[in-house]
């Protein structure tokens, strides 16, 4: 196996993390600017459309959460049983996992 291919891939993943961090920072600034100018959407023909998306996140009662957990456990049990009996159909997917080396500071 070519070490250069592996090194290039590792470098690309590290660069992508940096770009993702920069993207999040820029996204935050753009959202602030849109809010400042009281715009939900800004359409620029040469660049594209930027929109502030409003999404509600729900937090449910303890009673609901207990019931949800109970049914999750029941469904998990049914899934496992179907897998064991061969009723459920599985499909194996192959993908690459990469972790950058951890640096131990002494």
C-alpha cells in the first residue's frame, strides 16, 4: 500500500476539519448580519441564496420520556430477535474510518 496515498488522505481529513471550523464561524457571522438587517433570506444571483432557517427544538415531559424509553427498549428487543431469526435483512457496508494520531503531552 502506498504511504503517500494514506498521508494525502490523512492531510485532507485534517484540512477538512479546519475548513469545517472556519465554515461554522463564517456561518455565525452571516446569521448575525442577516439578523442585523432583519433579513430571513438574501438572494444574490452570482453567489446564491442565504436563508435564516427557523427550527423549533422540543423538550418533552418526564412522563413522555419514560414512555419513550420503555418503547425504545421493547423495539430494540424486537429488532434483535428479528436479526437473530433472520427475519430482518442486513446489508453490510464497507467504509473507511480514520483517526488522526493523538498527541500525548508530558
